[in-house]
């Protein structure tokens, strides 16, 4: 651990010199990025200095205790002091271990969430609608703002697809654990025989992309406009305000028809497009770097079945950490923090293990 801390300290000092370089200062995008990285290391450097000061005191007191020529009264005082210093040192070591866990650079960002009905027909669309309500209620509890970007309603209720943005403090740090396949087991209202059906929906959680992170050439975009439609396909306005944008090199498509203004729809669709393009790039890089490696809480792949919602038993089971909660009604009403916190704790434990190995 101390070697890693020395390495972080060296990096902090190197960055301090780099951000003072006039050439770097002139490149504002690079300078801002480096300043942000430098500032992110400051808390761990401060804590490391505190640890070194305590360790120095601890070593001095220990030396007095081991010194045969030292006064007995002084030794007794040292023995009393060393217990407190040892506790301080151990506490600081634990804090430093947690601080050494690599922080996800996207944690503080807003997110774009995509919920899509999977296998199960009408019941899958209803379940997708239930998930959207669950996330909306959770966001309310966190004091976050939810903004619908695009939705496609099912004829029997629910959504074939709903795309929405969540704006709030560290939204990605909590919402990222929801990416994956969600399965529901329940008796549909339309089922007269009382037979349990299994349906599915997929959830994708993408961090909002800054312009600095991803530059897209306008020439690589095809923008189509069309008339927005509501439930059943009827027109909801008389102008071509809905926008569909295609990123030609990757084939990624995003559309928005929520606003009456074509310009606002274009802006929202572009946000979704950038998030999807960057996600595709990151997913490809990660699969190339670590094709066979998965962390304890899964790869985050949308095809992974991460959770089952069993209505007859009133339970929710997250398969990544084998955790089951028996309060389905409250969970579907947005009380999902306990599960997310368990997933986060599991991830931290796994990363801490990697640091110690």
C-alpha cells in the first residue's frame, strides 16, 4: 500500500509541475482536464501526510519504550500514548485503503437511462413502465430531476422504450448498477387462469458526455425530421418537430420528439447519440482489454440477467451478489437504495482486494 501511495504522491507532484507549464496552459481543454485530475488527488495526499505524521510519532514513542536506558516514568507515558497512536495509525490506514480504490471518473455525472421492453410481449412493456416509475420515484427521493427524452408507448399500456435523463449530484455513481437485464415473474392482469408469466426488460445507464470527451464531426451526422406521434400513432402536432440523428461511422441512432421545438429535440437527441457512441467505444475497449475478466457485480452488459422481481413471493433477487429483499411493493415504489448500496459495497470490497493482492 505504501508503494502505491508514494506513486500517487509522485503523480500529484508531476501534475503540479505540468499544469504550470505555459504550453499546457495555452491548451485550455488539456489544462482543465489535468487541473481536475490534480485536484482529485489532493484529498489522498493530505490524508497521506497526516498518516506519515502519526506514524513518525508512533515510531518515536516505540523507540522510547524499547530504549533500555530511558527513564521508567517516561516509558510508562510512552506506553499509554502508543495505544492511541496505534489506533490512529490503523484508522488512517483503513481510510487510505478506501481512498486508493480507483474512482469511476463518471460518478459525478448526470445520466441517460434507457429502458426497453424485452421478451414477454405486452406484459414486458408494462414491466418496462413499472421500472420507469420505480426509477422516477427513486430519483425523487434523491432530489434529482428526471427529464423524458424519448418514449414509445405500448398499445396496452407501458412502454416499448423510454429514454430519460437524470440530473443530480453523483447520479451515475448510484444508477450505474442498474444496467442489465431485469426479469419479472407474475400473473398478468389479463391472465384468467392465474398462470405466472416471465417477462423481461433491459436497462442501459449511460453517463452524459461532455464536449471535451467526444468530438463528433457534423459531417458524420445525418439528421432527419418527422412529425411527432403519440399513442396509437396519431400526430401530436402539425410540424416536423421530431428529430432522428444517425452517426454514420458507427450506425448509432438517437431520436427525440418530446419537445415542440425542433431545435430542442435536436439538442436532446444529440446528447443521447453522444452517450451511445461513447458507450460503444468504451464497451469495445473494455472487451478487448479484459475479455475474460468480470468483477463481482458483473460486466454491466445489457444482455446479462442481473435481477429477478418475483411478485408471488414478494421478493427481489440481485443475481450478481445473490442478495434478496422481501419488500417488493416498497422497492417498486423507488425504495431501491438498500440494493444499490449492497452492490456498491460489494464492488468496493472487490477493488480493495485487488489493491491488497
